[in-house]
C-alpha cells in the first residue's frame, strides 16, 4: 500500500511533465525521419499555440490588475517597480557583459551575407517617433486585445489596478471581480495545458524537420557559442539569482518547477505563450502573487536575458563582417547598454526583433548590407533565446521578492 501511495504521489507531481517529455521526444523523432510530412502536424501545434494566445490576454489583465489593486498600501508599489527595473537592468547587462567575455576567449569568423532584400521584407519602415508611440500606446481600445501590442495592454492593466487601489472602499466590488477573474483564468489555463503533450510534440516535429538542417551551415560556430554559453548561463546564472532570492531552498524550488516553462519556451519560441505557465510555476516557487503578477507580465517585454546575449552575438559577427575591432572599451560599453535596450525593444512573439536589430545597426552607423546577417542569427537562436527570456523572469522575480520583503 505504501509503495502504491508513493507511486501515485510521483505521477501526481510529475505525470504532466513525463507526458510532455514523451510528446516532445516522439515529435522530435518524427521530425528527423519524416521531414516532408511534418507540415501536416504544424496545424496541431498552431491550434495549441492559438489557445495559449487566446487565454493569455485576459489572464494578463486579471493577473496584473488584481495584483496591483490588492497591494497593501504599506508594501509601497513604487519600491516594487524600482527594484524590479533595477533587477531587470542588472541581469540584462550581466548577460551582455559575460557574453563579451566568452567571445574574447573564443573569437569567431563572420558568416557570409545573403540577399538583403529577402531579410528586410520583415522590417517595418517607421521613423523613431512613430515606433515610440506604437511601442507604448494604441489608437483604439480594440487594438489592446492583440498580442502584437502587449506593452500597451500591460500598461492599461496596470493602471486599471492602480485606479482600483486608489479609490479605496468604492473599488471593493471591482477588486473582488478582478480577483475572481484571475482565479477563473488560471483554471482555464489548466484545461488548455491538458493539450500540451500533443501540441508541443507537433511543434517539435515541425521545428526539427524544417529548421534543424540550417543549424549546420555557415552559422554553425556563432550558433554553437550562443547555444553552448546560453546553456551555461541558464544553469549557472539562474541558479545564482534563485539563490540570492531565496537561498538553497529557492534554487531547489526554481529548478523543480522550471521544467515545464523551459520546454514550452523551447518549442513555442514565444515568451507570451510561456507566461501563463510561468505564473503557475511562480506560485509553486513560492513567489508572492503581488510580485509575480507584476514582474512576470512586465518581464515578457522588458526583461530578456536571451535577447541581450543574442544582441552581442550579432554585433560581434557584424563587426567581423566590416573588418572592425569589437574588443575596445568604448565599443564594449555602448554594446552592453545597446544590448539591454534592444532586448526591451524586441517583442515577445516568435521571430520578433527586426526593429531592435535595425536600431542596433543604426546606432553604430553600420551599412544596411549587414542587416540580413543579424536577422538570420536572430531567427536561428530564437528557441534558446526564448528559454532564457521567459525562464529568467521567474528567477528575477525571486530577487525582487527578497528585496521588497514581499510575503508569500
């Protein structure tokens, strides 16, 4: 009886992860041996991903608004935001600076540049003023409900919660509605995740069958460094942040509950798609809701360690293309700041970041012929970058929770 109880407990804790891993392994095998047929599996993955995107919009609204509306006035919202932004900046800068150190030890040669027009067709031709306006606002309320306008929607949700908090007693019924809506959306997310083994397995089959062969071309060495160091950063730095946030117990909780978000990020290449899973993981990591429900949604846009590392890889390759020396003090200082800025500009959607890449090129006054190279690299590192972007948010939230002294 005791053995049966232990067995049931094991599958209760890890059953979903085992099924998910099984689906991914089967999908990967299918992708390797049936590359021509994987196109028929992509719609299954698309259905699952679309369900995630459908759920994430109301989930973000209720999570952020209810968290802000329920903050204890003695907890000081301003302190939470200032600590969060400081943690975001420091971790992003560390990701960029450490990557520069790696390239100092392992220099790479630049890949050849392909047709500029093919890569540039994804970039939007807007001036910087229009880009700034579109980055933080939309012209119609309905546009807020699109995942393409996540930052304006997050800002709106934040101010709805803030308004509810500020009006005090009069906002009590609406505050209860926000809290109830948050619980309902979390339950809905549980239903959607029942489809994860099939949906993510189909996506892995498609990625292995279509994208996999490109990894062994002329971009192999810079990509190898990115994926190799990305894995080191993933294990070492995120363990360090979890330790700073909650000690040895925090490290154990982080890695125990970070498996599902990591696999979801690897297969979907979307930080937004991972957000609902991250919110559930944060609760199991004992991150206070008041912190998680603010830091994680904002982190999908403002905190991207993987994109910071990616920005340095792109700059190193571009400087090699131009025959210029990257390893100079002034160039490195600008590169670190630029990497953090570009990681903020890049959106949390698959294969995003074209505007950020153009910003990076223009900041160094580099010719547009270098744009295709950085776009190709950005696309090929997207899976690992998304893992670092998405799962780094929970590690950062642990640090924020410690220094704001928020209670679980």
